């Protein structure tokens, strides 16, 4: 029996994770990637469920964390379970966040100033209290996507970079391949995991999947010798440390809930503001700006994931929180493309079908 041929459009973390699951389940996979910068490369990389819009979405994110633990038993991926430490909110808002997480059964504890200082001795500004999320972690986004792709190649799949998909091939109403400048590639199924490019691709076959414009500027410092133990969500912004010792921070304070359609300042100005905040948090450190990365987050119009079949033979997956949800989405997408919707996949994906935008 011949293998099902699946084309995956996009080599970001969602496309790469899905390709890994598809080839692991026996599909003949071709990953086509246009080579443009993607959101994965500019992601903050926090795996979390402590920021959420409703209980249903919280449960999805919690399962996303569990999926990474399942993945780590199968593949060596650059994920570290650092935990998270949060004092983004104060007073009543702090209490409300903590109580909401406890109501969902999410592992959370409050720490006083002495405990925070013991966990994070590099902090120069120590809050009176913080919430600790022991279950959370970080992924190195570009590295994990590349690790998935290395694995799919080792399993017999093909990865073709620099191929820009222009549209789809159809036969009797069924998607049967894609068009590129280099020619046509045939397939039994096509997965569009092209991030912000998904909307334009689907328009080629008359499918609406409206996206928000959500740029994000992420900064890294030059490496420092001391170490942070957690991802920090502070009233000065979010901070984590990369394996090489550099600190990373989004330019927007409250990055998890940032809904701005444009940057609020020139990148140089935003970078200097961010460095000022970091130096206030870590006044003993000689922090220097290392790099800036501008990415455009793939966020469907209502803010929630859009995942599922959009036409016979054509499947789409685009979402923010792609880092948190990548391992889980790979599992679910692989299952649905190869075997159809099941009770298990519907349990997680039913609220997030692209058809809601039709």
C-alpha cells in the first residue's frame, strides 16, 4: 500500500512539528518553505498556561505543556523546564490572577520577597510577592523547529527551502497539489502552516481566514555570566535567559496580552526603553544590547487558533502561542490529516475550526 503524500507549507514550529508527526505516522512528507523570516525565529519561547482568555483555552495550553513531556520521550528537543515567576500585576489584580489559576487547578504558589531573592539573586528590584509556576518552561524556537526538520529528514521526508507556494492544484474539487515558480508538486493532502502567509494562500481557493496585524520586537542582550532560574513576567516586562547567557525581552510590556497593530516607537527608541528597564531590574550587571528581531505573530482575527480542514484535501493551522502549543498541535494535526477527526482531536480542536470565519 502506497504512503499518503502530504505537502506541508511552512517550516516554522507548527509546520515542522506537524511534519514530524506525519512522517512518524507513516506519511510521505514534503516540507516547502519560502525562506522568508517567520514568527518562530522571533518568538520569546515561553511554554506557559498562566496567561489565558477562558478555561477552555487554558486547558488546551495545559495539554500543550503535557505534550512537550511526551515529545521529549521521543526526540531530543531544546526545551528547559525553568518554571515561571510572575509579578506583572499588583494588589487586587495579582490576587485575581492567582485565584483564577488556583480555580483551574494550575500549579501555582505565591512567594514573598525573601523567597524571590533566594531564587533570583541577580535581581536588583525585588517585588514584595510573586506567583511561581513550577510547570512552565522555555523552548529555543528556531532550534526546536530545526530539530524537528532534522528528524523528518532522517525519517525519509524531504525539506525544500526557497520554494514559494503560489497556489493550489485541484481535481474534481479536491486539492491535489501546489503551484510554485519551479513547477507543480502533487500530493494527497496539503497542510498550510505558513503563519501570517496563511490568509493570502487560502484566498487562492476562496477561503476566508482573517488575520490580525501584530508585530513584535524582541531584543537580546550580549551574554552575561550569571544565570536566571526562571522566566520572569515582571511589571517592567518579560525576561528570560538564552543558553548562551544573553537575556531576551519583548519590547512591549505585557507581551502576552499585547494587542497593538503597530510598534509604538522607532525600533531604536523601543530598544533603548527596553534596555533601560532591564538595567533597572539588574542594576549590578553591565547590560549591552546585542540584537533586535522583528516578527509578525500569526494571530487569527478573534485571537484564537484556527486549525482544521478547510477544503477537501486542504488543512490549515495558524495560531499565536505556537511555541506553547506546537507539540500538541503536531500530534492532533498528524492524527486528523492521516485518520480524520476523532473524539480525542475534536475534544481539543472543535472550538478552533477555521470554518468559524466563513
